[in-house]
C-alpha cells in the first residue's frame, strides 16, 4: 500500500466524520480572526444564542484597517474605529485572546501566528482571510474561509469541506543569486496558471524548498491561493523545528521532544501517493515581475511582455484586458517601466528577512525623485527586530518612509492607498484591478529586494544590477 501525504494524515486526524455527500466534518485546531471578517460572524452567533465553542483555540489581532502612520485611538476613520471596537468587545465577551496595538504582539494575522508559535505542524488552521495558506509552511493544513464559515468555526470549531487532491511540486536544483522565494512562487503560478490549483492542495518540496528558511517557505505557501489551490504546505523538518523552539505557544521542557516526534510523523511518507506531480528547475527561475492583472501574468525581469498573437486562444481575452488596464505594450521590456510608488510589506513579504534583503538594496542608493515609498513591518515584533538591527535608519537614510505594522497598501483598507493611475512596485500578493485603493491603480508584484531596486532607480530594475 502506498504511503500517505501530509494532507491525508492531517485530514484523517481531524476528521470528525464523513458526511453523506462525501464531504468531511473537519475539526479546526486553530482559528485566527481579525477585524474585517469577524463582526458579522459574532453578530450571527449572538442572534442564534450560541457561545464561542473553543475560545482558547481562537486568537485575534487587528491588521487590515489599522493605519501605519498614526495608530492613536480613536482611529481617524470612523468605520475603522467601529471595526476595532467591535473586535475588542467581541473578544472580551467571548474570552478570546486579542493582540491589539498595545499588546506589543499585534501584526498581520499570518505574520503573528508563526512568530508566536501558534502555527504548528500537523494542525488544521482556518481564518477569514484568503492568505491563510501561509501557515502551511509549517506542515499545517490551513485555508481561508468566508464569514459564514467563521461563524461556523466560532460555534462548533468545525467546517464542512471536501478533501482536496494533492499535487506535489518539486523545485529542483538551486536558485541563482538575486532570486527569492517570491520569484519561486510567481514562477509556479506562471507555469500552472491562476486556476491550475483548483481542487488541489499544493505540497511544495524538492531541494530548493528544503534549503529555504521558514520565512521563505511562508512566502511560497502564502500565494498558494493565487494559483487556485485550496491550501499549500511544506513538510516539517529540522528547519521547522528550530524555528519553533522556544516560541511562546510551543511545547517546552519534556513536551518539546514529544511534540517534535509527533510533528516529524506528519510529514509525507517517502512513498506517498499524489494525484499529480510537477517539477520546476530552480536554476531557470529569474527575478520576476507581474505585468498584468493576475499573479500568473508575470515574466522574468529580463524578458519582454508576451505578444497576444503568441497566446493560446483561451488566454487572449485576458491578455487584452490586462494590456488595456495596465497601459503596457506587448513586446516591450518590463525592465524600465516607470513606477510612482514602492510598497514593501504584507503577509507575503513583510517579515524580518524580507526587510533585511530590501535594506541591503536600499544601502546602494537613494529613492528616485518623485517615488512615494512605504516600508511596513508585518508585525510589531518584526518592527522591534528591525529596530534592533538599525534597519529603519538604513531605509530612512535612503529616503524610504518607515511605518508601523499592518496590512497597509496590500489591500488599502486603511489610509495607505494608490492615487489615480499610479503604478506601484509591490511586495504583496495580488495585482487585481483596483487592489491597492485606487480603482485605476496599477500593481507590479515582485520580491522586496526588487521593490527596493525599483524605488531607487524609479523604474522596474533587475535587482542583480544593484546587489
Ligand atoms: S497583508 Fe494583504 S493579503 Fe495579507 S492579510 Fe493583509 S490584506 Fe490580506
């Protein structure tokens, strides 16, 4: 009999029962909540007269609406203040742990989960946010859910879900200098398409993944959803355990050894059966940039934009729409495209290693005249670490604007927004139309180092020229 994948092991361990329609009632080990998708869920619970079933398995923070330049209460935006107050009240009434701005532990929900050690191998994790797949980096099965499912998890700690198929993606060989985890996931999505993962869990593996730090794996898993996958994960290994050791919510003392032994068993068996397998040579991946209106529309920085005539029939309409929106020309180089704004941050690339890489580039020059910049740590802990390392001074000396922790201009549900047709070099994860706060704003996704390079040159630049 073939071995089992991590997905199968974790799924089976959390299955309460199989439902008549073939779906699973799945127990959720950790429920992360934030201010945007939880207020209606709590209201529905109140209407039904139901308590929160497992408050100790629920953790809250504030990230989307929080301003990054002035977090004094009451918040200047009345709606943001209302959402913040609702989360404070709901968590207090239900006895749920809440990390607000005065806690010193606030940050983007997908940044604080791992850094507090809440995210652990073998868990099921749900959150009312698309990028919950991030937590899969630890060998957890983690997915984003909608508001009515947030209600269901609050009330029952369970979800009704179909078991996804598993596609193993091996990234082989080694990455070249100047190529980062962001480039790896952009290359995967380019190859498999933004809908290629529908119905699948992505298992990332191979020498490139195994050599990655936990923060790099978080970046890869974060964008699983952009490839259409229900979730994405890496198998837990010594890198995982070393990252977790000593973190606040991680078992310690005698329990540590038992936890590691159990976590190790959750990894996919060497002879695990997969529904599909894909291989990608790491050496072929270049620093990548999106040019269109979905993350699959990306190319290496040294390539030219695709010609519509060369595209498959099924892709032509989406290419035409992308060119129409972005104002770019087929066949032109992406390098040299002028930018107006540079945003370094988000749950994809707002961790300390991201800021270090961006700072390394920032040391090579000054922000080009007319470019607006935001450097936003993913959490208060990331900000503190950056301060200890003197990174804010590096950024400020180069003319970058250093901010406080939050989602900032990733989704722009706060004062950080694009204006008009501005083009933003962004280390975030979505380049959809209007994503960054202006209905006509344009987003070019790339690694934090590439964003820093674009800020300094004032145009899309191959970061390898500056490193
Ligand atoms: S950083 Fe962006 S993608 Fe991540 S949780 Fe915040 S808004 Fe969502």
